[in-house]
C-alpha cells in the first residue's frame, strides 16, 4: 500500500514539474536555422503535397523540399516496446518500404516512441540526417549517434531554407495522456508549419500524440488561420488510460484550432489503437463537419494547394 502511495505521489510531483517547466518554456522561444543544399530544389519546385504512409508517417513535399514525419516502417506482426515493460503489435504494413523513400531533407519527429521512430529507421537512417524533435528525444538520439538533432521546447522554431523555399516549423503544445500519466510517457510536441515558396503560402498543423487539454487553446490565439491539420487519432490506451485522441478529442481539436481541412492519421495500425477510424467518421457527421475532413488511405496523396487526392502510383492500396 505504501509503495503504491509513494509511486502515485512521485508521479504527481513529476507531472506538476513538467507542467511548470512547459509554462516557463513558453516565455522565451529559441530560434534555429536549417539550410538544406538546394542542388535538387528545381525538382518538384511547384509541388505541395502530403502522402500518407501509415501510422503517423507522412512524406511532405513543398517547393523542392521533401521531409518525413514520424517514420515508422515496421510490418504486420512486428512488435514495439512502448515503455514500462509493455509492447504493442503492428496490424498493418506501410504503404511503401523504407528503401523506396525519395531523397529526404530532414525528419520531423513528434516524440520518441517506437511507433513513430522504430528500430529499423534508427538503424538505416543516416546519422547526419537533421531531426527536428523534442529536447528529450534529441538528447536520446544524440546518445544513439545522430549528429544533427534540433531540440525544441514549446514555441521554439526552426527556419528551414532550401533555394527560394522557406519553411518555419514551430513546436506546439502536446500532452501524451492525462496528468500525472503523461509524466511517465515521452515528451511530445505538435508542430505548426508555415510554408512560403513557389507553390504559395500555406499553414499546416500536426497535432502529435496529444490529448485535448487547456494549452491547445493558445494555438488559435497565435494562429488565426490554419489551412490544414493532420490529426493523430486512434484512441490509444495503455493499461486502460487514453493517451492519444479518440473521436471526441478529434472533434474538439477541430473546433479549437479551426483548420480549413483536416486529415486523420495514426489509426488502426497497432493493437493499442483501440478506436477505429469509423468512430471518428461518424463523429464528424454528427458534428456537421463533413466538409472539413479529407480521408486518405495509406499510399494516397493530398495535394494541398490544389485540394485533390491522388491514388498511389502503383495499382492497389496496402
């Protein structure tokens, strides 16, 4: 009884400390600059798209810039470690293989969980690949040999430059579960992406593995218009505790941030993702938000400045 009592008190104390530090981090954002060699900038200079690969993995292309979000390329039946001696099993295959990726300029990583940065990726990704991620994930990746990590606290930003293309990525609030449970899980961030280049100006929000909580309401105060949001859903539960958005949270996030269009990702891929995409689709209909949501199957591409979906280049969908 005493042991459980002190574990609960310690977890609550850690959670409170994390909350205090997060608030402190808001007041003094740090800025970074990432210059990408522009030798291939002319390739795809007019393209602006998001290709959904599965889980929270996407390939984003804009004005000759190509980057990867939360890379997860494990296959059906593969197991991952999710902390505290617990594991999860993948139920699907990625839409493409890691070896078939196009040249990547950098990785945007919301947090360091194996369904977002798996052991295959860790082994095969070049150690000098720029990785923009949370401060805690950056420290861990540095210990594992990655030499170009960029540690971001809440509201920190990175100005990415490639030829005439400009992209500012700002770290957004995120909480991977309720307090004090979130203190026992990896630090997580959302991201606001502000594109400026030949395809046109555009703003995209990626939620990361967060629940809806008070600090998300700061986002619309800072960003009155969001063109596109990628919502990490799935209703993930660990020991019965909700740690990623379910349908209810997804609708709330849409109502808080108010994007013109939203694309759900991070669903149906692991056995800990307890709520299927159908639940969110039904909630969208009930809320009268059908015109705000675009659904992608793995492998499909959303061309976000032309508002159309392209099928995978090969026949069939994985």
